[in-house]
């Protein structure tokens, strides 16, 4: 059984090399690619590889905006701000309640606000801050950005472990039965070759469920976005 666990673990490690990779040309526009990236990389431990093949990690998530990669820090709070009306493209109210508004700026930014009011040619409000962004590197210097989805790794590792270790158990069941002295089997064991195979299959599959689940969660399932490759 130790041999089955060892070989099964190797199968899980090899499986962990599978990944999903997305490129700009997989999307209708570059902006759509960036939107999907931003939705995927919030609050993730991110690995960044630059075009010179150097790499580093970001631990709170990543964001792309204005052709720049930013690191994110979870931060919930409010700050008072004012803007000239000429900088505003649109103002969207939440139903008939002007307490909560979404302000769209001319540069494309969106601001979630409260306590909105207008005075002359300016507007005053409290901006709701969900994340603080720090610039990291221009997009032109990026090769790829990736993170590991551990739940997908677990969900795919469980069936992979079940099949791999179950098949190994079945194979070793045949080997065990073939290499056992028939006389000993008659005196001490009452298992046919089929019974031995099935017993080892069940044992191997059970171990595979555990090894696959743990291995899949530990190694994760890599999700990679390629920029300049």
C-alpha cells in the first residue's frame, strides 16, 4: 500500500502541472482581457513574471489599470472628496435615493460614493474605498501573472487520485495474487485473484481520494494570464 501511495502521489504531482492559460488574443478586446484579469486576481496570492524572466509575488491581489499593474490591499473606509463637474462623465443614482451614487469620471474611473451633493460647478461626496492600489510595473514589462486556484485543484485532484490509485491497487492486486504460494493461500487466505484485485482497488481508490484531495489543494490549479509572450 505504501508503494501505491507513493506512485499515486507522483501522479497527483504530475497532474498539478496542468493549468489554464489566457492570452490577449483569446478575448475580443484588450479591455475585456483586463476586465477578466481584474475580476480573477482580487485578494489572491499572485506570482508575477517579467519579460526579463525575473519574478516576484504579490500577496493581496493584483489589478490592471491604465496599462500598469498594481498591487491591491484590502481596505474598507471612506474619505471626503470634491470634483469639478467638468471632470465628471456621468452620475448614476441608486433608484430615487441620492445618498448612494456611482460617479463615472472622464478618465474612465468609477467612484462609489455616499452623501453626494452639488454646489455651483463642483460636487462633494464621501468616496467608499474598498482597495488601496500601489503601482508595480508597466504592462509592457509583464510576461505573465498567475495564481493557484486551490478549490479547482481539490475538485480535480479527488477524481484523479481515485482513478490513479484505484488502478494501481487493482494492478498490485494481480501481482500479489500471482506471487502468493497457492498452498499458503489455501491454508491461510481464502481470496481468489479477482477478490484480491477488488480489495486492493477499493483500498487504493480510498487512499487516492484522500491523497488527491490533499495534493490538489496543496499544489492548486494554476490560472495564468500572459501579457507579452
